[in-house]
């Protein structure tokens, strides 16, 4: 049977109480901590860096940390995040001049590696790197902000990528990020995703466990 991972995006958490927030959302049943890194250059917003990742590890967070790099250039930050305790590192195909090199660098440092595709990014950037991918992240909103609406055409794209993964025979996670809620998670899973980022849908509710339980119930349908 298939395993689904729920990865709350801490972009929507209370940054003034970040350690506690992450602890609470993991206790509520989350599998992975999704960590959004924005640089006010590749995307029009500015968030958190390796120091904050390290601070979460020092605070005692032991769950996998999924670092989503929305930065350009990419490579200089990869060793910094690996040192800071990242478990997985993903970057956008448009942000790296040398996609194969960036993927190799992530893997050499012992992290899982993934490529991120924006809503309008074609799939051909996946063509010659399938053997180096632990995950593929499809953006279902344009990157930069939480709380946006899921872009419906992403469902067809998910189906196309799911087919590619299955045909490749490689063990690659298919992660979806942006506008995921308990109301649309079932159809997103049906289209082929097996890892779900959700920011506002979880952190904007008082009871994180209630939302995550509802998501798991939808996934079990
Ligand atoms: C957007 C980020 C997402 C975002 C998701 O650029 O990559 O991870 O936090 O937030 P929601 O779930 O609110 O769309
Ligand atoms: Zn993200």
C-alpha cells in the first residue's frame, strides 16, 4: 500500500514561536517539516535561512526537514543547509545554471535531492536527471507566498509526471506545494501526488491535529 507524507509549510506558522509550532504540528501527526527559503530575488519575498534550520535541530526537532530553495543562485546554499540539518533539498530548475551539478552536490552531502517545477515550467528538464532525483516538487501556485489558490491545470501535470516516474522505475516522491487543503487533497492524490505540502490550511486553524486527521481520512478514501 502507498505511503503518503504530509509536510506542513512553516511559512504559515508563527515565526515568533517557531520551535513550539513545529513541535506541535509534528505531535499533531505531520511527517515532514517543509521549510520555505525565499531570497527577494528569485521570488518576491524574504524568509529564513540555514541558521533557522540549525536552530530547529538545536531545539530538538528530529523529523525530516524538507528545504525548498526559492533562491538564485542555488549552489552556495546547499552545503550550508546540509550542515544546518536539512534532510531533503529541492531547488527550481530555472534557478540553477547546472541542474545536474546541483543535484549531485545535494546527494554528495547526504541529503535527498529534488527538482521543483513552477506551474508553467515544462517537464523536459526532468529528461536526463531522473536517476538523480529522490523527489519532484510540482508547484500548484506561483512561488513566493502562502495562502494562494491551487491552480487546477496542475492536476493534469501531476498525472503526466506520475506516469513518467512509474515508467522510469525509479523510486521518486511526487510532492505538491501550494493551495492544498483537506477539500482538494483526495483529488490531488488521485492525480499522483504522494507528498503534500500545506501551510495556511494547517496553521490557520486552531487544531492542527483535526486538519491533519481530516487530510489522512481523505487520503484513505
Ligand atoms: C509558496 C511556498 C509554499 C507555501 C504553501 O511559495 O513554497 O510552501 O508556503 O502555502 P499554502 O499551503 O498556504 O499554499
Ligand atoms: Zn514550499
